[in-house]
C-alpha cells in the first residue's frame, strides 16, 4: 500500500527520520519554515566564546524521496474530523489518517505523521537587560558570537538559570577569559538534572574556576542593571505543540513505548515526546540529542514496514552529555536527582567518579542508570552494560574488586 508520510519539524529527530526513510525508498514530506536549511546544533551553548567545534552542519537535499515544505504547520485534523480527506491525495487507495493544515492555507494529507516539533525556549523579561536572549537557535547563537567578536575585550556575562544550558554558557565564558555570574533560584545549580554527588562536585569546580553564583534569585527584577555586558537566559523550554482536532496537550505529546500518540496514524519523536509506557517512561520528555536521533531512526524503521503494529518497542539506552568548560558530565539510562541509595565509585586519583542507580535497595537490585563525571571511557562502558543482557546487581557494583569496564565487554 502507498504511504504518504509527513514529518512536522526539521530538527534532529525530524531530519534523521526523513533521511533514514528516504534511504529505505520511502517518500516523505518535511514541513518546517527552515526545511532544507537545517543544522544539527548540539554545541550552541558550549562554544559561544571560542572558535572550537561550534555547530555541525546537517543538510538534507530535496530529491526523489524528500520534499521540503517551508511553511508552518498550524493544526492537524484527523480523517474522522475531515471525511473529505479520505478521498484526497494519491495514496493508492489507502485511506488517509488525517490532514496537516499550513499557515499558507494549503493542506497535506497523510497516512502517517511524525510530530518532531521540538521545544521552544522560555523567554523571561529581564528589566535591566532588554536584549537578554536564550541560546536556543542558530540565529541567537550567531548574534551572541558576533557581539563577543566585536567587543574586543573581556565581557561580564550574566546568566539566569542553572540547568545544563546555563552552566555551559557560564563555564565556557570563564574558560575563554570572561567573567560570568549565574543567578540561581535555589542554592545550587543543576538541581533538576543531576544527583547530589555530581551536581555538588560540579558546583565546587565551577566556583574554583571563577564562576560567580548569586543564590535565591526569586525574580528577574532582583538582577541589578548595568553590570553585565551580555545577558543570557536559561530558564527551561517547553515542547512546541500544534492542536489535533482542536486540542493540544498541556505539556507534551504523550506516546507509548512505540512512540505512537493516542491519535491513529500519528507518532511523536524527540524533545516534544513524553514516553508514558515501557522501560523508559518519564514524567517529562527526554530532551537530549542522542534520544532525538534514536527516535528518528526507530520511526523510520517502524514506518518502513507494513507490520508496524508488530514492531519491537523503542529500546535504545537514552543518554545525555554536557561539557561545562573543562568538566564533562554524562548520564545513561534512568537516573534520579533525589537518589539516596546510589553507589559511588572513583578512579584511583579520586578526580573522576561514577554514580550508579538501581531499581531497588536490596543486594539483587539491578543497575538502571549511571552518571559519569570526567571519565568518558567509563561512560562508554556504562552504555554498553545498560544496553546488554548482563546487567550487574547492587552487590556486584558494591564489591571493590568488581571490574566494571571488563564487565562491559562480556
């Protein structure tokens, strides 16, 4: 049966799915105002202040199987809500599942639709700094880089927010010889991302490196004006969502373990998808580049078959990386910011360590996630182990003679 596959969103998840589907001989239509001019941009916040690895161009070419529609998708109507769609479109007799409506007024019928709309940054107003920007797209990053290049002198950089992006901005600024002040809502950074041992270690390292922290900033109004030459905001982001049959979710597209939404013929991938079933269910989107790419590949494989209902669930081990100045932190699998019974293992120097998370507190509890600080080879070992069939127990990890790296090769 002929398929008409529409992908909404030309970020990493959407472009990956489009490329993989086209390589399998499946025609796709990719909808995005910047379709055809896309970039994979993980290091935007990590290298604003130097000339090292900045962004990786990732271009798709229109061709036999890829059609770009440079427009904004405004809503979707399902076939039940638009019966005339069932007779529209060259689908070889296959009933369409719905219709994508574009800002231009045009429509696209589909048999399968992938929502890969990504996230959009929260943009708080900073009274003393009307030009404050998040670093959430290429244009904003380019503006900041040009400002830095034209300044010709060290800058005093202010940062509101203390998640991964905010810490990457602040620490990269200090590493490049600038001053940086991070305004915290609480008393430490990375509270929503990392467990206490890792975030406290990073906190101390960043203070030693010269980052200034102002704790308990309850409102942007409290930030003094005329101190900073440049101000960057990093107070979270939210999935960019479009309504389906007039309704949109409150937070994100909820999907099952096969990334399917509750709407027939509609899947979601990447930062806009919240997995609610299966091994990797969370109460928020995974929101990291490796997961977005993995989702795109998985859905390309799933939609390339005619027995999608029998496909295995998405099962790649989710992982995340953040380079904060010279510090490198990784997570793999399921980790908890509030873990109280995790096990910590250091390297012989004591400067690198891992935090191990389990599915219980007993000696037979299985490893489910690992945080790694400044120890990339052991992060690779963690990913191998979590993706394998020989998962160690709490008792094994707690044994000082247990060789985690060797175990990863079994």
